[in-house]
C-alpha cells in the first residue's frame, strides 16, 4: 500500500527519544508520523527496560524495608512473594504508561503506524506490518530513534535458562541459584532484585571491579551491601563455557590465576552491555554513515550524512541513556524546525538504581586523574547526616569536584537512597556554571538528604557544620 502524500516528519522508533520528539514536533505545528513495532509508544524503556525494572526494584525495596523495620521494633511477620501477582502488577504499570502515551499521541494528532520500518532511499521508508502487509511512506524529514538491544556473548546457548535483561524482567520464576554475567548497572540492579526475592545470586565480571565507570568510593557502599546479599562476587574472572541442560546451567570460569572451575545454576543472566539497533534498517540505501561500533554518525544537530535524516538516542552514541535520548530528540526537532539549536550538554547524569543508588554527573575523579586535570574534592559522609540517621541508612556519600582556582563545580557524585533524585541539583549546578559557594549559600531544607550537597560544598570552602572536614583534597 503506497501513501503518495509526502509527510513532513516521520519519526522511526517510539522510545524515550522518538515519542518525545514526535510530541514536541506536533506541539510546534508539524505534521508528524510515528512508526514503531509496538501497539503504543514507549520503546524498550517502558516495555522491557527502565520502567519494569524499577517496578521490580521497588518490590524488592519493600521487602527490604519490612526486614529493616524489625530494628525499629516493627514486625510484620514472615513475608511471602506471589510471583504471578508481582508479574501482573509490573505489567499493569507498563500498560498504564504505554496506554497513556497512545492517548497523548492521538490528542496531538500524531499519525501512529505500527510496524517495522526500513529505508528504501533517503526520502522513503517501507513499513512492514504484523499481518505481512507493507506501507510505503515518503517524507521530507525523518528522525531515526530505534534504540538498542542487549548484547550477547558468542558462547551463550539458546536456552530458556539463559536470559538477557528482557527475559529476566519477564520474571518467569525465582531460581534457587542464579549467575549474573557482567558487573554493570543492569546486571547488579536485576541481580539485587532477584536476591531480594530469595534467589542465591552470584556475579562474575572479567574486569578488576564492579561498576566500572563510577568512582570507586561511590561504589564501595554498594559493594559492602552486595557482599551480604550475593552468594559470590567474582571479579577478574572470565566465563569460558556455558552448557544449558533441561533443569540447570553449568558454567565454566577461569579466575585471575588461570585456574578453571565449574558451577551449576538454575538460571544465568547475561548482562554485558547493549548494542545499537542499526542493522536491517536499509541504511545501505541511504548516505547514512555508521562507525565501527555500530553507532550512526551525526553532527551537533543530530543530522546524519543524509541531510534529510536525523538520528538520536542509543543509535547515536554513548551514553546510552533514556534521558539523553529525550534531550537529543528536542534538539533535533528544533534543528528540523529551523531553530538554532545544537547538542552540547555540560553534564549528563547517570543513575544506578541499586540499593543504595549511585548517581554521578559531570566530571568523575577517575576521569580527572586520567586527564591530569587538577580538581578539589570534598566528601560528606551520610553518617554525619541527621536525615540519613533517621532512615537507618548511614552508608551514603556525597562528593563534589571543583576547580581549585575558581571553585566552579565540575562534577557531583552521590551514593545512598534517593541519589537518583538528588543528582539533578548537581547537574543544574554544572549547567549553570555554579561555584561551590553558590551551593553552600543556598538554604537547603532541614532535615533532608539534600543538605549533604550543601555541606559538601561547604567542605570545598574548608568548613562543614556536621563534619570535621579535612582540608579539601586536590588531585
């Protein structure tokens, strides 16, 4: 079926990059067509990523809070988990949000086409629908936002007992023993959730530490907790073989000394990163260029080498984060509409939704050290926070990095409950070019965890009310 009308803007991909871009473009008065394979917009983030994982993590946190309440003299009795009911609740959250996006698309008169799009050339796509029919759509401008998928390892067998993040979020059951391959944020989030549900979880990582990319001092409180929650944490260990059987999975690993050993698990979760969805899109029929990692090459406006096609989100390079995709989508739409707008953020926050949460934005201490950039570092331990103490969670840390000469905030790192909510202040401070004194002189409500940001800023200036701060460290 051919559509002879040349559409003003076609957005390919309905995830956190695509649907906000489509909605923004419609709000600016553009005629917008949004193409995605799901019934409603939402993408991997809402259907198989951010939202369902946070729903499971919330359930895990509730179980943890119930156990913790005993220390305060509150006893709920033995807790139990109804896996089927939890799965249904998680799915209801997904359906509510994606259904809401479907209604928002209709209210904005965004034309929604369900199917898989491929480029015929630089101005035409063909959409294959679920029933096998095809629709051809010509466009003036297209915005490519097809996201990413879980990366796999060559030795992984095709078995229902060997999962990726999508399979783990389906929550088929709670295995007795589970191995997480990969010590990054996705593996640790899901591993911690399953451990809270009763699984004996182990994690194996080939690098020397978990959560590579985050500063070690921010990761330390999480590691302390994981050592009690996980059955085993194996770093500098390689997976040599995975053999799936009908009722188990046997994994052969090699430690840093070269010694091989074998363990048997009920399920294995492979969490070794994500790959951009740039294959099988017909890119070879356009002038779009892709780098060696599979990312689409774009300029500062997110325009590809095919001038009428823009690309955003996970396919447009690191960091592969939903909020980065949303921001890029707005920049691209503004560029398409003729506005002077470029992608040039001063800071992009990263959040790991483990317990405790880890969040950072701007420059990390490890990056500063590697680049030989001098920074002033101030750390405020949450053990000195009144609010943290009332929560029974003194294992947090707030850390600021500032320019030694000007005091300008260059980076912020936070570990503790709610760190993901708190990191916004640090991102705003960096974007606004704030100095430590700006944060220190801003009145923060008491008693709150946000006060730790204020006191860390005071530490840059050599004084913190609730902590005998040492002279700010320079690295």
